C-alpha cells in the first residue's frame, strides 16, 4: 500500500475551496482522483459522503499545503468508500434513523390515537 502523497491528486490547487463547491458524490471522486463503481456508489453515496464528512470534521486541513490537504481528503474518501464496499449501509447504521431502528429490538407498541376534536365532541345521550 502506498502513502496517499505518493499519488498526487490530479489538480490540488485550491482543493478545499473547490471541494466546498462540489455538489455530487461523483464530483468528489473525480476531483480527488478516486476510482469507484457507479452501481455501488448509487447504493451507498449518502453514507460514504457522511462518513467522509465525519472524518474531515476531525481533521483540520485549512493550514496545510494544497497537495497535502488533497491527499488527506482523498485518503478519507477512499476509507469511507471501502467501509461501504463490503457492507450494506443498513449494517453500518450511520444515520440516526437507522441507529434508532435496530431490527433485533422489537418496535415499541403504538398507543391509540384519538384526535382532539373527537375527544371534545359532546357525548350523545340518546
């Protein structure tokens, strides 16, 4: 395995500003020079991007030279993509809605719902 800096990002100039303007997962993969399977990415794009965002949040790239920041961002994207390459997004449970719904735990029983208008309606005495 090679160090990410050994494979420079195709165009690292102003990489952080350019990354802020990207709008799709594919754009990130293209700009950072990371290969991906379009079919696989279609299934896990939100999860990969969220995971990369979590990694980026824990690492300050602002004061680094563009080439180093680009290499680190690429490394994070590659790691995030690998995490979801062999596992289903449901298995990783990255998003709150998935974390809250554990299939091994039964759903809480639903309480009956009575609309307020029905509760305030006068009782018919006949």
